[in-house]
């Protein structure tokens, strides 16, 4: 394990510079299976700025990449040890942390979110158990680290649609105390995750018709991939304990026997959101492409 610490926090200019460095590095070195994606910058709230996520070929590749950009930007980073560590590096400006998601136990299909934050997890040691991912994945899919979606932004630009206002309430709604819950599982959140332009169009139309006046956040992933018929009551709090008026739309979110239940929950939450006249909020959750190779 290696920990790099710097005092300065990056600003918007530095974040853009970091994106350029990553893009250039990826083009020149072609690291492993790296794949760069564009980024959506959230202007307010916990997830103020998000950089592109990428898959890397090895732990050494991650270290080399981080060493190149850290001194210029002053970011705190945490590199978990592991012979075959793969992961997604995620930067957030709020507390200048880098989150690296990497498999803890490939045999058991359990994955954990790793990060360095003395404020959030002072006694975690090397395991960083506080950042345990919301899901126990059984098929190699981890939703909470899916790259920031750009299809919506591109769609809005192409069709001259004004971007929605961004807002995140700094509180936990779900059962699990992960940093991603702050960003994603909150009221006033419209979450697009790897959807097609056609689906985005439908959701935008639905939102304009049924949740007018709401505030929306474009976010990048939430871990709900556990089959519904295998989860505990606590796991389902993400769905059952949302405030009245919140709608959870799960687009192709489950597989096999749990899919009908998933779509039933989608219909129920949408009905609740449409009927409520005071607090009209939608959280959109969708299936993601497997990232572990």
C-alpha cells in the first residue's frame, strides 16, 4: 500500500488539466484496457466535480498514472495492495480524495470501495471497511463505479435542451454509509447511467410531464445489482425507505427471476412520484456494463 498526501485541493482549472493529462497519458501509453470517457461536472453539492473513470491493467499502472498527476494537483490518493488489483480511480473535489474500487474477494464475488479519508474513516487501517460497496456482486458487475455518463449531456446539446439544475442534499437516504450514497441515493436526484439516447429522451419527457419544478442531478452509478430475491430487509432500504414522492426507476436493473419484481417496484415508485404534489422527485437506477475483466 502506498499513500500520497498533499495539502492543496484542486480547483476547476486543475480538474480540467487533470483530465487533459489522463487523456494524453492514455493515448501515449495505451495502459492495459484503459478506456477514457468524457466527464460531467456537477456544479453544486457533494460531488462537485467528477473526472473520467477508467479501467487499468495492473496496480503498477495505477501507481504510475497517479504519480504523474498528483504533484501538480495536490490530491490525496490511496492505493490498496493486491497482486492483480484492477479498479476505477475516482476523484472528488469535496475532500480531495481519490477512490479506488478494487476486488477484495474475487471468489466470493464481494467488492469494496476503497478511499483515504481521515475524517470519514480514521481507524480503518488497510482494509478501509467503512467504504464497503452497496452491492455484493455475483456476476462481476459493480455498479457504483460506472463511468460518468455523457450521453445525456450530448443529447441536451444536440437537441438544444436546457440542462436541468443540479442539486444534491448532503444526507444519507440508503442503508449503507458510502460516499456514493451522498451523491446518488438522495432526494431530488435524476440519475442517468449508460442509457441510450432514446431512453434518455423518454425519461426527460416523463420528468418534464410529471415532476415539473424538481431539481435534478446527473450522477454516475449506484450499486443495486444484487438480485432482489437474495437480499435482506436492510439491503432493500434503498427502495423502501425513500421519502414519499420519490420515484425509483430501474431500467433493466435486474436479471432473471428478479426482473419482474424490479419492474413492479419501478411502476410503484413512479405512481407515488406522480401522485405527490408537494415533493416530486425521481431517482433513476439502471443496469451497467460489466467492467471487471
